[in-house]
C-alpha cells in the first residue's frame, strides 16, 4: 500500500511544490461560524461564539442529508475547499464538513455534496482532530484562508523503523480530493519495548517563519520496570512539531518534534483533546488525563521538575510561549479532592470564562471528574472549579464553596453560554440575572445515558449569597445551579441561534433519535416559577436512527447558523430554508425576452442546486394568455425529479401539449406546489411552419416557370402543393431540413385557368405549404400566385389594302390544335374565329365600324399561349384609292386618289412605322368638295434617296380636323 501511495504522490511532485501555497488563500470570505475543534471551541465548551443572523427556529427544515459521513466518527467544520458563495447575496462563502470514514477522508461541501475521497489510504488514521490555518498565529483562521486537517491515529506499532506518525492533509482543488501535505513523526527507538502509540494533533499556529503543530501522544498499556526511572520508559504527553518548510510537501522530508520541549506524563491523556485558552499573549493548555492503576511509575519530564505517576490523576496546565512548551504551574495531584471511594477517574479540565459578579470576566478551569462505570472506573462524578493558576475555588464537602456533585458512574456533557440573556431578565432576590456565561451540563453524555439525568444551568457568583425560594433561609453556594430540569439526553452545543431580542443563547440537546433546541424561560415567567424552566423551540425526530453528534456552524454561508446532525445513517444539515434553493441556469429568465424552441426539440432545463436536497421537484408549464400567465391552465412537464448532484439537467420534450404555446416553467416542490424555487425564461414552442415570401406574390409568372419563396421554421420536411383543376392538392416539390429561407422553381402543365376575354389575361394558381416535424403536420393557408400565358409569334401581312383585308400568319405549334382569334371593340374581347392550327393563317375582313386601332388576341388554349396585337384599320372615307400597294419605287409611282365631302385645306404626308415624317407631298393646299384629287409618291424621302422596304403610312389631314391614315408597303 505504501509503495502504491508513493507512486501516486511521485506523479504529483511538480504540482505539490506549489500546492501548499494555493491551499491557504482565497478571494471570498468564508463564514466565521466554524467548528474547528472536536468540542467546538479551543476551550472545549461546545459553544458557538458567532451569533446567527436573525431567524425563526419554527421554520427550520432539513436542508440536506448525505450518507457519505455517518456513524460514530468525529466531524469538524471549516473552510477546506475554498468554494464560491452558494448565493451571490450571501454574506459569506460556505464551509465544509470533514470526517474520517473507513480510513478515508471524506469532505462534504456546504451544498451537501460529497467530494472524492482520497484514492489512497492514510495508514492508521482514526479521526480528524483539528483544523488550522498555516497563516494564523491564533486559534482562529484568517477569513480568506483555507484550512489544513490534522489527523489522529489509532495506537499502532511500526516494527520496521519504530516510527510513530500522523498526517496533515489539505484539499487539492484540481483533483477534487484530499491530499497529504505533511507527515509528523516520532522516533520511538529510545522507548523500547514501548514503541507503539497514537498521535493526536490538537493545535497549529504560525510563529515567525515556522508553523508549529502541537500534538498529544499516548500509549495505552506501556511496560515499566522501574518506579522512578531516570528517563521516561514510554511516551505519554505532548509533542511540538516545528516546520519552517511550508512549500515542500510529502513525500519530501517529514516533520519531527523538538525533543527539548517534549512533555512526558504518567497517566493516559488522549481520550479527548486538551483545553486551550489565550491569555496575556500566551496560549494555555489544560491536559485531560486518565490513570493506569495497575502500573506504578513516576515519569520525569524535561519541562517540569515534578514527576507524574501513572496511577494518579492531575490538574495539568502548560503554556505555549513562542515556540516552546512550558509549565504553567506544577502538576496538581487531585486524589485529595476526588471521590474517596472512586477508582480510575477521568479528569477533563475545561477553561471557562465566568463573571464572578464583580463585573469582570475571569478565567477558571472547570475540572470534570467522571467515571465510566466500566473498566474499573467507578465513582461519583463531580465538577470542580480552579482559577487559572491552579488554586482550588471549590472543594468537595466544603461548607462555603463546595464542588458540584453529580451521579454515580457518568461522563459529563458540558457547554457554556449566556443562556439567561440580558440583565433585565431577573426575579429578585431569588433569580438575579447572571452576568456573562453560564455552565450548561447534563449527567448523560454521547457515550452513556444515565437514569436520573438532568439539564443543569450553573453559575459561579461571589459576593452576597442568593436566597433559595425554598426552604426558607437557605442560600445558594457560589458555585451552584440556577435551575435544573429532569430530561433525557445530553447537551451538544450552545449558541444564540435566532438572535432575538432576549439575548439568550439556545441549548441544543440530543436524546437518542431526537434533536431538541431549548431556551431558558424568563425568571419572572409563570412557567419558570412552576418548575418548567425551558421552552422547546424546535424538535426533530430521526426515526430508526441514533444521533451521534450535533454541532452548530454556518455551513452554507448565509450567516444563519445551522445545526449539523450526525446519525448512524446520515449527515444532516438543519436550518432556515435557503432562498432560491434550486436555481435555473438555462434557459435563464430575462425580462420580456422570449427564447424560442421548435416542436420536437429537447429543452434542456439545467438546474443548479445550492444544496444537496432530498426534495424532489416538479416542472410546471404556465402558459401565457393575453399577456398574463394563467396558472389555472398549467400542467406538469416533469414529475418527481431528484436533485442528486450540484447540476441537474432535466430534458423536456416540446410535445403536442406545448406546441404553439408561450409560457414559462416553474420549478416547484413536488410535495408543496406553493414552494416555487425558480422559473425558466419565457419560452415559445413553435410548430413546424412555412410563410410565403410576399414579394413573390407581386410578380407575374409563366406556368412553366413559377418562383415561390418562403420562410421555413422548425421543419424537418417541407412540401409545396398546388390545387389542380380537379380541385385536389398535388405535390410539386419537397425539401428535407429546409433552410430558413427557401426558393422553389415550379413548372406546372397548362391549366385552363385563364380568362381570355378580359382586358388582361388573368390567371391564379393556389399553392400551400405542408410542414412536418416529428410526426406533427402543419398546413399553411393557401396563397395565390399570379400567372399569365406565354406569347407566340404571329405575323401580319396586308397584301391588298384596296380590299381592306388583313392577313395574319403563324408557325405550327407542337401540341396546339386550334388557334382562336379574339378582338376587342369595347370592354372585353370576344371570339371571332377558331381555326385549325394547320391553316397557318387568318384573314381579317375590315369592317367600317372597327376603330382606327383594333386590339386582336390570338390564343392556343391547349398550350396556354396567347398574344395581343394592335393594328391600324384603314377606312376608305377620304382616300379613295392607293395603288399599287405594295409598290416598288424602282419601277412604280404610288398614286393616291381622294375626294372631300367639304371644302378644306389638305396636307398629305408619308410616315414610317415609327411615326417619323418621311416626306410631305402637299402642305395645306385648298381643295374643293366632291372633286377627285390625286397625289403621287416616288418612294423617295426628302433627300431624294429611296426609302427602305417596309411598312409606311399615308397621313392625310384636313383643316377642319378630319384626318385619315392609310398603310402602304414598299417592296
């Protein structure tokens, strides 16, 4: 295992050179309400000194639970990971909970999610024993520092090199797991054969360039041949590990202790951590101890002239001065004040700060004398009070200031706090307000429940004695109870959890599977006077579970202190509900911005969970109607979704229920729909649809060359259909996965849709789009495309204008069998002829009622062809004869014969087909009526040159306004 560990860590060497410095700073301030020591404070008073933000305990809920940490293990709380704030509005970044479970270091973050355990084992580790900051020179960390983890080992023997060791660990953010930072070692060779033992780091601080780690070392069953040995034959006591190397990490050189300040002791010392106190620039350390009755050996110590005996109990106090350990006062043997009939008592000293009624806080050492009731540890448990210099303040059976006597064979549960609150809380003369802190204790503890258990509130008060309410003329001792109450359970923690106006700290009590939060009632209240001193503010049952520990810390950084509960099955966080416990990451809400999706799409609703919650959630779609969200028309799109990780993605298929709707999705508690955590963006689910590009509808197209543009949305397949002459829709074209803008080029067969009688040949074809996606079908409204027939060539030939007939010819058209000829004498065209295509010509016989310009239309219905033409009609009203026509200017002269009905001046001009003057034959010449006149044209223009062959016109104009045009053709 060690070889594998070394191989793993060797691969991290480059990274670990810089890892340590990365561990110790962060940009966000973590909550100061931490639990860095096994009993909360350095003193071991299970007191959370950081007041909570105001909160109502009636609203407390289980925020999350996690089974990664469970059972009888030690849990600590502090800033280990350097996580970001859970909510940007929170005052602090969160803290983490850490424990050793099954030889692995497990870290659960403020959200309730477990991070990866170390992939390799730390040999022999038992518990986490302390959290500390390598940049801090006090008990408490800098607000932006991440903490290192001190690890306690079980008692073990290392025959290979006779070294005892334990570890300092830290969090590797890149690997998302705990990494080994330093190894603390003790060379046990000088203690042969007692080369086994355990190490418990309990304090670490910065001193100058060094980082000092203080640890308790213990051996349970040592061997000793001499009663008064020259040097200690085994190692029980304190060790100081100085390190001036904070960059290089394991497996670089280990940290060894400074043997000049190794404190060796006779009794066992590591059943709990020492109590620590800071006073006048020095760190005081009171050491718990536990005698070994079957071993009689007086152990010398380097830092003390006095020896300590293995079979006796002591009040042991040391001072950490700079980088040294010194004795505060000589070891004080306690046998004289202990139960005379007791055996193998455990001595647990605790530094407490009490106001002695002279308006000043003083430091005392509360010595808990306790008996296990097993392993020869039998006796009556007591509480004794000493000052910080080791002088007894109370003595057993003293008539003026006796120690407080408990029950037989129990361990104490002890905490401190200001449980009676402000000075206005009093009932004189019996219950004056006790300034400062009180001692809160129970006979039962987490290790053993005892019958006759009570919850005790004690105080130490000098000065005038306080009368008891009963019996008359009786008085309280200086160190005595304010009140007691029979109860099951043990005191776990004290803190002002709600920060109400009373200024009272609340008491957290554990009773098997039940968690209670109690508050001392006002002294003047009716309930207090009748013997009900405590009010239950919160109670929580954990069915079929046993609570092993409970502590108070601000885990999630909202500045509202939480209760961390450890049972045999789970780790729980209990406290005030968080705002927006679950937050929508995408699609994220933004005012009046609509995010669009298509039918059949999968909408990925991504949720960020602020904490690991056991609450399942539902996703409810709220449709928008008339600008308002209609909750009554809402429906679920997902049910009972478990929030099992920090980020949860819920796929929502945009199905038939959502298509065509606009709305938003609520994230709500599956058990209580009124609890809405967050909502998504406003979303619109578009059906597959296609809209015609209207610019194409303003144009005219031939049937065989129609262009149709469209805007496609949310479509897998787009179909274009037209309405045929049988009134049925027929497919024209289709597109797979069309682009947002598509253009179709359509060729349709000839359809009898044209009105050939109108002034314009109008025709319309109905089209529609059919859009499909994932089985959904949408059909657009029909739209009209304007079409017209194609033209074809018709030739005009007037071979005999004297006869007033017009000849038209055409080429034979494939597929066309009939040519219709229409003319227009007014509002519309009418058919005047229908000829077989093979005839190839049509002769129009001129009628006198024809207008000067005659519209003609030639139609082939079968081929959807049509052509309009406009011809001049010559009327023989003035011009009598024009001959020859056509004429050849090289051989002929054109004669123009005319007769007038009235006298008039006459002008005769020759015009070309472009209405340009070719030659003026006469100009304003007076002519008589009823007389034939004749003019001549030789086919030449003004310059005498012959005109080109083609169509020309005779323009005869009279002074009375009459005029006449006659066509001629020059060969």
